[in-house]
C-alpha cells in the first residue's frame, strides 16, 4: 500500500474505532440522518454529535447537505465512493494471503534450528 493510501486508510480506521462514531455510521447507513435523529437514537447532546460528525466527515466517510429552505438544518449521508475505497483498502491490508510463515532468526530456538541445519548440511 502506498504511503498516501496508508495515511488515508489510517485516518478512516481512527474515525471508526470509536463506538459512538461507529453507531452514528450505522444509523446513517440506514438512511439520511440529521442531528435530531442521531441525538434521539443515541441519547447524545448535539455538541457531541457535531464533534463525532466532524471527525467522520474529515475522514471522508460521510457527506453533508444543508436544507435549501433553512440552512441551519444539515442532513448526513454515507459517502459511497469513500466507503467503497475504505472497504477495498481494508480487504487489501487484512488479506490473509499476505500472511507469511515466520522464519526464526533470533532467540534460543532460532540458534538451535540454525545449528541443526548446519549439522545436517555438513553430513
């Protein structure tokens, strides 16, 4: 994974690791939400919701749209493009095919294995 991609991936991971933000994401995945919906569902004060929303928005996972009649109302939705990219990077990073067998290089067991290999090769 490129450094730039890794940093974006890490930013998204940090955003979703918080239980409240994960619950907010779950609610927004059920459909467009506003602060009052989120507050009622999670029993959280509006300023705390705004804090978590800002982090999720900065990570690119959610989008906002202001009400065209009264701009004080903001509606939150999932940023599908960014969510798909996050899923792709998550699967790429945690792909089990990337896991390699460990080669013992240090410690008493590694020394013993090295000596045994040397003895076998010298015979």
